[in-house]
C-alpha cells in the first residue's frame, strides 16, 4: 500500500473532526460544505478532493467506524461476551464525540440504522438456532440488536454514567445468559 502524504491525512482528519463538531452543534441539513471548510481551516476545494458532498463525508465516516468495529469483532472471536463488549465500549469512549453525536442527537438517523444493521449482522454468528431458547432467530436478532444499540445510545445520552468495564460486564452477562 503506498504511503499517504501526512498533509493529506492531516487535512482529512481536520475535515472529519470539523464535520462531527458541526453535527454536534446543528442539524445535518443546516451544515454546508463552507461551514466544514471554515471549521477545518481548509479550502472547499480541499474537501471536494476527498468527498463528493456532505452525504459522502457522512457515509465514509460511518463506514470507517463500522470497519473499526468489525476489526474489533475479529479480535474478539475467541473472547467471552464481557471481554468482547469491553473492546467495544473502550472504542466508543475513545471516539466519544463521534458516537455521542451520531447516536444521541437527531442529526444522523443514517448512522443509527447502519449501526443497527452492523450489530444484527454480527449477532447472526452468535445466535444458535438449534438451541430451543433461540427458536425464532429473527425475533431474537432484532431484540438483541435493538437492545445493544439502545444501551449504547442511553450510555451516551446520560453522559457515560458507568465505565466501559461496568457496561461490558452488564451487557456481556446479558448476552451470555440469553444467546
């Protein structure tokens, strides 16, 4: 893989950070490319070198985080639910502004639905339809997918009242007992 110029990486990071900051302050529809450029301290042309529009920026930022979560799931393959959930909650904490903005505000319904889709896909590997307790796999998947996304939303909306460790223990033990 060719080495990317540090200036390009720095510009892209500034653009993404500016976009997330603006999303935390105003509705997505109110954000303009000029707002992003001003906040990132780059020219609009620089943004357009990397992204077609704000929808493309949102999509790429979302996919970047979904891919990171997917990588964490790969790492967690042989872990118990508590340790696996700890990886997620520590990642959520490190990326607090992004996730709190995307999940705790009205601004990004797209992210929430994409996050739920990802969680459901990951849970498919965990639900054993041969076991009697998980008869009706689709209902089980929907229930736990919505529960996980809802708990993460709740955690951010309430200012992370528990540490990632406590959240991982509580969510992990629920998954362990029920899947």
